[in-house]
């Protein structure tokens, strides 16, 4: 077990570039999932995606000679992170049955607030200062503005769906907390991610079966290409990059960039699905960018209490 790596105090150019690439693909991934659902049911789609990502991780580790020492004391924390990660996606998929995607997206992105409130208990250096809270709030409000048009569409049991969206945000935040404050902070990024995708790959087929989703492997070529991108780029490459960055950069500075993901999804909707480009989206992009700048400004040293 190697000691945890001390994160750098600020994001550098490499980190910003990687975050922008990851968030842009995660936005595109929302479009890919949406257009692929008519061909592959959502939970079965997630089952194939995370099972494929687990195999890719194992092959990657063998090719790179990366050890996966299961006796290093990380199993309990790994299963906890995997359970939280799986629970997040379960809440998202079931929540969409009861509330609109717009409302669920806003509730999901309460996750950075969970991290900001709880992480300083174990990592005092990552406590946000007042203007950083302002930036975080501005970014969240901007996402809410971008999706405000979808708030008026009532769904049966909407409060249940909203609650599941909020629970998904909580699970996402708690997953980050476990990755930063337990023995997982000392394992490789590959092992930390493998715990998450393997547990999710085990849980999703059970849920898919319980909801009577039809299972098949006979799909059109375009659906397989979509699933391949979600698996290889999304659940493998981009998540592995995120795991690596969590070991080297401040979690809250990284979390502020995730507010770009739903806005990238809206932008890809404009470009790929001919959805309208609205003033709200433009204002939201400006607001999120401003919030990210505020959160990532060079901070004053935290004075000991």
C-alpha cells in the first residue's frame, strides 16, 4: 500500500484540458444513451457498458503490467465505492421513470455541494472560501437556468423522481468522498475504477431483469458503435482519467468543471439533433464558466484554528 499522493493546490493546463475533454464527452454520452435506448433498453445497455469496461480495465492492467493486489486492505472501501457508484446509476435510471430529465439533471448536480460540505472534515486544505462558494452556487444556478424550460412538465409521482435525482447526486458525492478519504486514495486509479465498474456490472443485469427488459445481442451496427463509444471512451478511458486526476488535483476544483457536462449535452443536442439554441443556454454557459473561474482562483492559505 503506497501512501496517498498529496494533490496539487491548483489545476494546471493539463488538468483543465483533460477535464474539458471528459466533460464534453460525458455530454455527448447523454445523447448517445438517449438515441440508443430505442434499440437497447437503458439498464441492459448499462449492463453491457460496464461489463465491457471491466474487461477493458483488466486487459489494460495486464498489458501495462499493473498489479491489482486485492489483499492490500482496500476491498471494503472498494466495495463501498462500487455500491455507491452503482446506486447512483440505479437512482438515475429509475428516477427518469417518474420525473423529467431536466429536473433530474439539476438535482443530480447537487453532488459538488456534498463534496464541498463533507470533504474538508478529512482534507482541511480543500475547504472552500466564501467566493468559491459563490462560484459553486453560480455554476449550479446556471445549470438550473439552462434546464428551466423542462420544469413545468408534471409527471406522475414527480416528487419520487426528484428524490431519486437528489439521491443520485448524494451517491455521486459520497463516491468521491470514499475515493479521497479511504484506502482507495493509495491504490492505483485502475484498481479504484475496477471496483466501481465491476460492482455496477454485477448489479445492473439484476435490475434490468427485475424490470423485464428484453435481453438480446442482436442490434443494428449503429447501436453497437454507440455502445462501444460509451464503453471504451466513457466508462473506461474518461473514468480512468477522472480516477487518476482525483489522486493528483483538488476534488472541489475538479467538481466545478462537471457543471459543464449537462451544458455540453444541450450543445450536442443543438448540433446533432437540431434542437433549438436558446438564450438560456448561452447565459448558462457564461454563468458556469464564471463559476468555474471563481472556484479555481488562487486561494489564500487556510489559517490553522
